[in-house]
């Protein structure tokens, strides 16, 4: 069966999540092919599988459904407040004052930001008076040149530590490149691309400056194009008055240390930057970055909730209108719950692998769509809290004496009777609708026989199924990227 799977082009491979033998398409294929001559068998299998090519997992369907949110549109948030969604990966907002406008987060690229400007100009032709950067991730501020003219006295506001994130992440830049690409899904085949859960990156391979959530160090435009802040503040809260609009800029470390939120006390609108989007927050980015303090994040969410906002504009995804205070209260409760339970469990000597169950969200929070792990992962957050507060050691004495992966695989092979048996068991797992088990077993074989193309093919095919049924978009992208790599190594001459 693995041979047959290997013959089928990737885009024809089954995409359905496998819940039971009965509803497993590959199982029925297996049954039908059992006693048929090989040629007929292959043809039949390809036909059956091709029919199933459009069956998608619940995870895929929900992510595709979510993508409808990112169709380009301008949303009126409140009187004189508008947010552009889907023009760029970020949400870009305009506040209309007496004789000018204020832009919150101009976005990722001047060329795309200029389309936002055009759309805003259909609402008002008042000139730009100020630009506010919520933080220094490139997808939020690189678009500034589309709104900025140097001789117009435009104020550009940010916190005084603006850019600190880039310096913190510089060390991880190298490894971040490949891992970023994998989590964002840049190298996936067109039919595998589904976005990152809080935005759809452009279809073609983008420059780094188009990455979602990050790229402050590598994605900045050429120096000459980059618009630096002209005004900064270091206090907790700075009240400014621009074009007759009262604006509070409030320090709010969370996703980045240089984050701020924008509060309009009269319109009761809060612009959260990346401390809020409709998803579980990306407390730990898979690409590997300097740590994001969930403790700061919890405080900053509470601070926004305490303002008593009516409308909430996140850094990505559509604005939440009319019930912002309730949403922020729930978001705060959820983050605090996960943090407190993780620490509580750690004090009981639970390991991270156990804590992901122990500190999971309770049902009344888990059911909220804006807390679902489209982008950030609850489990990843729990592991990261543990790592931030307790470090790498999980309390298991054996982990003080861990053997190399190769040695562990050798032990496994010795136990079952050799690498060939591991391979047989891996194929068996695949037949029994256990692609994760199959991938784990095949990985042992690959470690022991790095040139074994059958093992790579099997692991690649197994991970394709695992990835396609994974709901968290970055994890899904990473898993399918790994699958693609293995399959291409398996198919290399
Ligand atoms: Zn962002």
C-alpha cells in the first residue's frame, strides 16, 4: 500500500482526517485491493483516491472558512474610525479628525499600504497628520511610506523602546529563516497553502517583510524608505491631541516588549496592536524567537479591559464591535487560567507533557472562537510558560541522562528485532489509520538508515495526513513543509 501511495501525486493523496476504520478512505482502498492483480490494483486505487482528493479534514474546512474574514474590506468601527482588513496581513486603521487623519499601523509594504490609502481616500480627502506604530514588527509599520510625506510635519508615534524586539531577535535570525518559512508555509504547494489563521500571506513567495508577526530584524525596507518615529514616549500613558482627537498611547508589553495600545476615550475604541487578534495569542512562535512574556501580556490585556472599551481593533483579523470589554475580560481570564494552572501543576511536579492536559482551557473558554488556536497554540503556550519559569529540566531524572536520538532508535530496533521490523510496524500503523504512529516508527528507521527512501516516503506520507488534520495553522504548515521535504528526498534520484 505504501508503494501505491508513493505513486500517487501529492495533490491526489487523501486529505480526509481519519477517525475510524469505517470512515477511513485508505482502509476501504486496502480492502478492495487485497486480491487483485497489481496493475488493476494500482489503477483502481488511484481512481478511488482521486475521488477523495477533495475530502478535507474538519481542521482544513474551518481554516478555509476563517479565510473569508480576510477578503479586502473597510469596516466602520465607530464614528470617524475605520479599519482596513485583507489589503495586507495586518489590520490598518484611520481615525478622522477635524482637519486631518491619524493612521494606526500602516502595514507591511508601501505598495500594499497605498491601496489602503486609496480606499481611505474614498471616505475622506483630509491629509495625514499622524501615524502610530503599535509595535516594531515589520508587517505593522513597513507600509508607512505610503502615508508619509517628509515636508508635511506628520508626527510618527511609537514607544521609546521601539525596535527593541529586532535586537532581541537578531541572534535567532539564522535559524528563524527556515523555521519562519515553514511556519508561514511559504514553500508549500499552492493547494497546500491556507494562511496562518490570522491572515493570508501572499500566494507567491514573499520577501521577509511580508511575514506575519515578526520580521522586525530582517524584513525592514531599505534604510532610506524606513520611516522612523518622530515622537516617542517612555511613560506608562501619554495623552496626545491630534486634529481635535484625544488619544491615549499606553505602554502594553506583551507580544513584543515595545507594544502599545491606542485608546480613544471619547469613541471608546481600543487598538490593541498584536496583544489581541481573534485567536489564541502567539506566546511562543514556532520559528523560535526571544521570549514573549505571558505575564506582561496578561497585565496588558487587563489594562485594556479596565478602560471599559466598546470596540476592539486587533493587530490582525476583523474588529470586534460593541462587546470589547467582555471579550477582553474572557481573553484575560483564559491567559491567566493557563498561566496559573501551569504553575500550579508544575508545583505538583507535573511535566510539560502532563501539563498540556492539566492546564487546558475550561469548556466555557475553549468554545470561544476568538480563543481558538488558529495561530497561537494553548499547548505551546503551556510548554513555554514552563520553559520560561522552570527551564528545560522537566523533573524526570532520566532526562538528566538522555541518550542521543540515534542511540534511542537503536534501542527501539534491538527491542523489536531490527530496523526492518520497525518499517513493517510503521506500514502497519499506516494501514491502521495511525499516521502519527507510522511517522514515529519511520523516523527511527531514518535515523538508523539515513538513505532509506522508503522510510522517508512513508514518514512524509504520514506527516502529510497528520499536518492536514492539524488545526493550528503554523503547526500545520510546519508539519506539511516537513512532509514535503521528506517526500522530495524520497523521490530524488
Ligand atoms: Zn502582527
